[in-house]
């Protein structure tokens, strides 16, 4: 019987606009690319979850369907398994009808235990249940959370390692009971799709987006939220009428709201493209003259490890970024980037002007940036994490 490296999320997939789920999918995909028998486990709800055969035999790893593979850019080595959650699961706020209870008390000990060598999850309840069922476990926490870590779990030899993306989060985890020797800080990574060149598709984007006498394209890709600096980008675009701005990301309601904001401010050189699948996003990043990272100085700026910053670097396109704490180590990196203080649209606009002068667009991208980012591949990240796993567990996983 196969013994899997299980990545678990208590969510329905795919949900393309949720960065945490992108991170989970990419981590599982990277483990599979490295040759580990990885399976991405998630939930399934709706009428299909009522199939009695699926309820009796819920853990059936298989290849992901085309939609899931395309949205998360999953290669052909990863397997997936969706656990059915029939009505009335999660309908009421009750412990015994919650998905967490069903997974921890039924699916994990009865169906996953016999087929799993190690679990890896951002779901603390799932990690606790794994350790209690004598399964090695890896836990990830990327944000500050108000929860205490039970000593009997975190000091158990089966609890292998906790991973976060910022030292500030690591410090808060230690204050909440996580042993210092069992928590490490690792940045997120980039998808190899963004490293491959998409020259023709990038040129098509430029032909599609550049209008009138505008010769330069500035791109933002990510969540459409004020704290991400999207409101500020509208102000920046107003200061740079000869630069075409393109914003990728967000759902339809967010896109509509920002289109109205731009209209109210009489900004006509900014286009909101909505969500783009990763293959289209990779070519858009390569089409730009400059990529913008305008994150505001908020609490999130102290711990974010934004996925888009690594994809930006993989594209090789020059970057203009605000100086937030979580990115400061990259300021000394060998990358084509211009830095400015946060929450200052005038300075950000000037930084774009400076970038366009200092770093003229190269269709092949800037080699120094592309070489620098290779250390942050998802595969390298998984290897670093597994270096903290017990040798016996890892050797059995490989075999």
C-alpha cells in the first residue's frame, strides 16, 4: 500500500483568488516534482458529496482534473483527493457537524492513517489530530493567530517542525507555546511557469493594452485591497498619464468598485483585468516595463511574504516596491528593483520614472533577477522543510 505525503486544506478547491490556497497547492506540487508521493487533500461539498460509495471509501488519490491543474499550474506528478462533506456539515456552528470534526474524528484515523506517512497542513486541528493518531506532522502558520499550542502536541517527537514566513510571526508562535527549536522561518516561493519565457504572448499583451501615445506598461498582480496599495496605484496612475497601468486580480465586485474609483478620479490610463489564470499572468508580467508592489505600511506589512513578489522576480521584469519590513532583505539582493517609502504616491510615481530610465525593458528579462530568485523555488522550500524531518520518516517516504 502506498504511503503518501499528505498536504491538507480544509477548503474546497479550486478558489483561485485565495493566496493561501495557491501556496498549499504549489507546496504539494513541488513535493511531487521532487519525487515524493504527494497528494493534495481538500473538501468537496454539494450534491456530489452525498454519494454513499464516496463516503465509505473517501480517500481515493487521483490525477487532478484540467480545471484544477490549470488554475494552480499543477504538473502531472501530483495526486489529489477530495473528501466528501455531505449536508448538514458546516451548516450550523456546532462541533459535531463541523468539517474539522468529521476530518479529525472519521476521515483521518479511519481512512487516511493507513495510507499516510506524514501530513503537512496550515490547519492546526488537523495537525493535532495527526499527532494524536501517531502520524508525523508539519505545521505552517503565516499570520499572527491568537491560539495557544498544547505542550503535549508541540513537544511530541511526531510533531516534526512548524514553518512560518516572518520572524515576527515566529516570535508570536513562541510566545504562544511553540518550542523555539521547532519553528523556522522560510519565505514563500515562485512557480517555474513564471521563469519560462513567453515572448509571443507578452508581445500580444503589449499590443492589447498599450493605447494612444503610451509606450510604457506598469503592471500590478495580486489582491484588490486598500492595504495592498491598490488605491494608491490609482493616484500614481493619475500622476503618470503617459504610462498605461494594468491591474490583474480580484473578483468581479472588486473590479467594478475599482473601475468606479478610477472613473470618479478621472483616471483613464488604468485597466482592471480581473482574475487571470497563471499561464496568462506569467506572460503579462513579462509584458510589463515595470511591476509594481505598492504595499501600505500596515500590520500585514510586518509579516507578509507575498507570492507575487517572487513571481515578479522570476519574470525578470524591473520592480518598484515599497520598503516594508518583510521585504527589506531583498533590497540588498542582486535584482533590478527600485525602492521607495510606503504610503507616498508621489514618491512611488517618481520611482516608476526612475525605473523606466535605469532599467529599460528587455524581452528576455534581467538575468540577475532571474538568477537571484532561483533559490526561492517551491522545490527548494520543500527540501529545506524536510531537512528538519526525522531521517527515518523521510527515508521511508522516499522509498
